[in-house]
C-alpha cells in the first residue's frame, strides 16, 4: 500500500470513529444514544439510525418509563412552566402510547411485554412548547405552533447494545390539533410504517442528515 492510500485509509477510519456533533439546533445529542455512525431522515422520522441487520420481527419489546425531560437546544431557556408541565405529562404517557401503537400495528410480529423481553425502549423529551391557541386562531400560518421533540432508543435487553436510535419533532400548527394529539397520531403512524416496511428498510432508504 502506498503512503497516499495508507493516509486515506487512516483518515477514513478516524472520520468513522469521530463522535457526531450535536444536531437539530442542539436538541439532538448523539452522546445520549452511543454508537451512532450516521443519522438519516426517513419516512415519519427526522433522524434515524439502525444497527445493520436488526429487525423487530419476533422480538419481545418492553417500553421503559421515560427519563426526566432534558430541555436542550437554542430555545431551552425560553421554555416556561406550562411547557415544562406539558413535557412532564407527556413523559408519563409515552411508554403506554408506544406500547399500544406497537401492539396494534405490529400484532403477530412483535410482542409487547410489561417487563423483561429481548428489546428495551428508553426515551426522553428534549424540547416542548404548548404554543398559543390564540395565535393559531387569529394569525395562522404557523404562528403559535406547539411542538414536542423527543429521543428514543431501542437496546438489546441482555447486552445493552444499541439497536435503533431516533430523534423526532412533532408540530401542532392549527386549532384543529394539540401537541398531544399530533404526537399520538405520529406514534401510530410510526408503528404502522415499521410494520409495513421494517425499521432497517426505512433507514436504508433515508437520506443522510448533517445538521
């Protein structure tokens, strides 16, 4: 191997090993997930990574209680008591919402269990805004939109190895929806997409995200 090829190979290895920088305006901290090499934008998911070869097919999945909210990003300091209260309320509901969605959309493919299992799901909310109903009604065009941004990872229950990492934001921009209703709909749609196409297929067809 020539020196030029050796240098190129070394640089490639260093780039692969280098930790990912924060993404999504600081709301996505790759360190929380661990061994993620590249996030991609996929159907129904803003940022997704999947371990090569992983499938939910035949797995027993347990949805853990979510971790305490960690407000991240450029607007973290702007979140008020209402935003924090909503984040806390949603945090309590998330395991049940995901469990119900997986049970409905992945029946016969995945078994959701109350404890134990092959795969453990851990999540947290990293940003939350109630928005303004008045601004939605009187101004429109996205004004007063509420949103919730979350991290969710699926790990091997025995080894702790990372299997799936996702980061996503849900937005309620009209008076016809709330942050919670949009979130519930998205979880249902996510489970349906996983059931139809498989989580690895969603990742493989996704486009790399850099910011």
